C-alpha cells in the first residue's frame, strides 16, 4: 500500500485504539450509571468527545456528570489529535500519493511484453530513459524509495521492493514481461535476480550488469542471456577512440548516438510481403533506400553484408541502416 500509508497507519494505531476504548467505556458507563439504552449512551459519548455541544441526552445525575467529566478529559484531546492527523493525511497529499500508487499498480498488472529494470542507479536510469524515448513499456524496481522519486513524480511505473524476492518480480509482471535488466551495483545481487527470474519465467530475455570478468561468467551460468560490464566497455571504447577513431564515429552514428543515420532491426514475419523474396526484388533497397548491413538467421547464424540474391525467410532479423522515416515503412513490409 505504500511506505507513507504504512507509517501513517502505524502512527495512528494506538490513538485509534484508545479512541475506540473511550467510546466503549463511555457507552457502558452511561448505560449502567444512568440506566440509558445503548444508543443514547453511545450518542452521549460521541457528542461529548467531539465537543459538538448538542446538550445532554437526558438529565445527568451527580455521578453521571463526574463520569462525563472524565470522558471529556480523556476523549476530547484524543479525538482532536486523531482527526488532525487524518486531515493532514488528506490535505498533505499523502492520500493522493497512495491513490496514485494504487493506480500505478493497476497499470503494471495490465502490462505485457514490457521490460523490468531492477535497480534505478545511473545505469538503470539510462536504460529506462532510452526505453521511454522509444515508447517501450517498462517497470522499474528498487528497494530504496528515494531512488524512485523522479519516477513517482512523473507517475511512471515503478515498484518499491527487493528484486531478489519472487513476489516483487511477480508484482512487476515478470510472467508477462518480454525482458529483464539487472542493473544493481552488486554482482551478487544481479546473480540472485537472474536465478530467480530464470526460474519464474524460463524463456524471458535477461540482460545483466557485471563489474568484473569473473562475474560475467557467473551471471551467464546463472542464466543471463547477455552480460554487460560498463567499465570494460568504457575502457575498450576509450582505447578505440585513440586507435580507431573513424570506426568509433561510424558505430556511434549507426547506433543513433549522434544526429544522422540510424540503425534498427526488423524481424521478418510469416506471410509478410518480403518473405520468400530476394533483397534485390524486395523494396527495401530500391524503394526505401535502406542498407541491410547484416541478417541474423533463425538458427542464430549471422550473415554480414548479404548479397542481393539472399532470400528472406521467416524469423530472419534484418539489421538495417538508413533514415528513420523509412523504418516505419519497412516495419509494415516485414509484418503480416
């Protein structure tokens, strides 16, 4: 239900308990002292502690007035404090936050083919930013509430919880998710996340972050499909900038890291317009002006710089480079 809501209930629980006790004692007291029925006794107790001031239900005896004074001294302050806290909960925005979190949880339960990002550090934030820019659904999981403040502010789907627990991943919709990205700063944590995720959904694509080369091996053994080490990649990239700057410029251009030509992948679906056609006969090159850099076949083999006579088959993944506007047309061509 949310951290704020839980702390609010915990803080008010003793006050509400005392308030209920005063209502019960007051009702019983007026009933036995004044011989009133339970409804009149409860009503007298209620208007006393809320200071409404309707007057006595029936004339009070001396003992009844002494008892009423005790109810006032005990109940008025308790009721005032409880009502003030409830009002602060509503006016202060905590109720709005609670309702917002419930709405987010409802949205997450309806998601499918989304990505689960475990850890919202620098790497995790970059990942969901890219997914958001490409309009891909995602859920961010982090055990630290402060790490999710930016997502909560924008009403982006996120869950405060431990990603190494099965229930947290189930709440994030892992059974319907397309992929999971383990970006925790601890390699051990990422191994646990990978193991649990693979057990919950054997066919899910898992991308994991690693700090060391040994951790890369451990994560692959745990079931990660791909493992990335930001430090190793960063070091190699810096070295390549010195040794092969033109190659790095081309890769950055193709990956969309610079304004200009972009690279994208497309899966050929059965029954699509291009299935069974050669590259030269398809409109990919001659009409759309896209360059097919490589094709990943269904069996996993990669064909680089395919010839014009290459026959496109079902589940071929085309890695194309060209203008973004042409990508939309190609997406329609490879779909049924």
